[in-house]
C-alpha cells in the first residue's frame, strides 16, 4: 500500500525485508512443497521442464496462505532485499541453472537481515511525475537500486517518475537493517520525494519476544515480592490492615473523629516508560494525569476516597516547561478527583538518568470507613467478574509497546485504528472514581464484593490479589469487545493470549466481583456498557485461567 499503516492504493511495492519472521522455516518448506514444487513438477509432466527463476506472489491470510500470481523473473523490491543476502556468485548460479547443473549446495545465505525502502514520487502510484534532477551524495556502504531515472547529457540522474530508487540496508537485526536503509534513502533527494517510514515495523513487532525480552520480567518481580514479604510483615503492627500484595497500604487512623472508624489508604506509583513515549511526542502533560488517576484507582479498590497527592519528578536536566506541563496535568486530575495537590520534589540527577529522560512518580493518600473496606470477606465460588472498559493501555506494558511500535511513526494510522497511533498510545489513564463513587455510596454499593484495578500483570496477575485462599477465576475470552489498539497489538505481535493478558489490560481497566443475583442491579447503576467476563472458581493455586 502507498501510505504508512498499510493504507492507500496498492503499489508495486514500497519496501521489503528479508527474512520474514512471520514465515518460519516450517511454513517455507510447506509452501515450497505445495506451491513451487507442484508448478515445477507440472511443467516437467507436460514436457516443458522449467529452468530459471520462479517467483510466487503469496499472501498470508487468516485462512492460510494464498497464491496470487507467478512470475518468471525476480520481483522488486523483494529481490533487492533478498539477493544482497546471497552468499555466492549470482552469475555462476544462473549459469548452472540454465545448464541444468544447479546444485542446491551452490545456494547459501548470509545469516543477516536486509531491509529495502522505496523512494517514490509524491503522487505515486496515481499521477505522472514531472522530471527533475536527483541529488545524491553516496556513502561507501550505500546499496541503492535506481529505477525511475534517466541520465542527463552531463551524466547526472533525472527522476522520471514512479518508484525512483530503492535503498537497501544490511544488519544483524531488522533494527540495524532499517537504520542503514533509511540513512541511505535520506541521501536521495528530488522534488516531491516520498517514502513510507514504517517499512519493517511488523518484523520488529514479531521479533519483540514478549515482555521479558523488552526488559521487564513479571515472574522475577513476583519472586522478589515473595522474598521480602516476611521481612516487611515483621514490621507490621495491629494498625496495618493490608500490606505487601494489596493495591495500597492501609493504616488505621482513628483520629479522624468526624468518621466512625477512619482508615488511611496510600498508594505510591510511577508512570513507567510511557514517560519516554510522551517525551518523544512532546505530550508530557498527559503523564501527570496518568499518575494521579492510576493512584486514585489503586486506593479506590479499597473503597477509599482521595485526600491529597504528592509528586516526584526526576531527570538528568530540569527543563522548566516540561515540569510545568507535568504538574499542570497532575493539577487537572487532582481537581477532577476532588483531592489537593500539596506539592512534591523535582530532582536533577545527571549521570543517573540518560539525557532527555524524565521519571515521574507520586503518592496518594485516601480515607475510608473501616466497615466499608474492600474486598469483603464473602467472595465465594460462583461470583461473577464484571468488566469495565479501559480507554487504552493506561500506564502498563509500555516497555513492550515502545519496542513493538519502534518502526511505526506516531502519526501513522494502521488498520484497525480510528485515530493516530500516538493518540491511541498516549490517551491518559482513566479514573474510575467519578463512575464508581456514586455506585459505591448508593443503595447497590453493598453488592460490590471487590474491585480489581487492572495494572501491570493484567487480568492474570491482578484478579488473584483480591480472591480468598482456595479460589481462582476463569476469564472468558471474547466476552468483551477488544478495542482497535489491542487488536492491532494482538495481530501484529503474534504473542500468546496469556502473554497479552498478563502484560496489557486488553480493554478491561477495572473489574467488579459480585454475586450473580446482583449483576443486573449493578449494571443498571453503572451507566455505561459493562460485560460479564468470568467467574470465581475453586483453585488451590489461586490462578486466573483464560478460556
């Protein structure tokens, strides 16, 4: 397709990469046997043995591979990505093929990756292209294939239309190959030049390797918690009602005499690597909203209402405008949630943070009557999980998302997104307080047995945090509509359902646990669409199972 995000009219090709991670060796062998070998065998059976190049145009679909066409030649830009990886002499191979002496051992490949980027005219493939001079200052490693050009009288190049050139980069990974290809393509200049900036992004997504490969290991984090629980618990007195493993620390403060038995609930958290993405896009104000709303939701699951918030902003070098944007976002979220922004700390630490990086964290303190604390002790097998929609990834999974979408510009809009990628990734974390506070304080409030904020660890790690011993949960996949961004992530990454739902919220940002008899009343009181996404079951290991 002509434009980024696989949009616009079809073209003869705007780029290519090899090898293709979506086509593993087993699939290559299958396609060779079922498509190419059959065609060659058919020619021989008809008395016309075929010698030469047989190029199959194939498309991988949801219903399996489909053959579009055959060509008796190399295709471009595919060949411009594949042939540079050939370990041998193409002329010798072609001569052996024509002579009927081709030995498979003559054809070998470098264990590298190639990426080819087409530089085309602005209106390609629709309109004629006005000829014009080409400016090109090559570097020694450039590999450029010229196409829509002619030579002037003095030998300089004239761009004549369509796909003017293609630049190929070679590297040990798709990341390195793309960098080399785009660097060479950037040195090709002419009036009206255009190229896609996302060639190879799906290969990057396919080779992401899951959350652990992105630098975040959920299992190792859980092991660390297990090792420190005993030491932390040893410091707890009778006033500590919930500690390690709960969404927020809970402390009994009876001095709040206007309440019968007030309990303080505190949450400290950060925005994580979403800050780096926001900084790249110049939209740091949103991370201030992210941080406050994340902490509000964390104390809301204990049925607490926020009192005040403290922030912490650190970077290698303080930039006043950046700090002002972040704090303004915090002030907006605090006002919307009815709590005070008391202040915090701004730290400048060169050598600790990389240049241009910003870290944002904070602490929110809320209060709740002890009798109203959630979760309640009466969660039982057969209770239902009622899912509330998220409005995006919130503040979790961005180590994976930044790596996965590294090859796609933030202003691209790949299917099935309805907004630009940057808007989908950077929408601020939703606060569930305005939606749930009236419900919790109203006549159906006692029907809520527990709330679960779906943060890092997704449904698989967060739901068990409120379940009693001997119980787990089953989550029914397909019971809620998966939003476009999460469908794109699912289809492009090829990660398993467990990995996806352990890393991201996948469209469910908060879960209510209630008895089956109370579901209808709760759904009517919530005022927006919700979904029954699963149920509480017997499980000695306390796990969540996707079904």
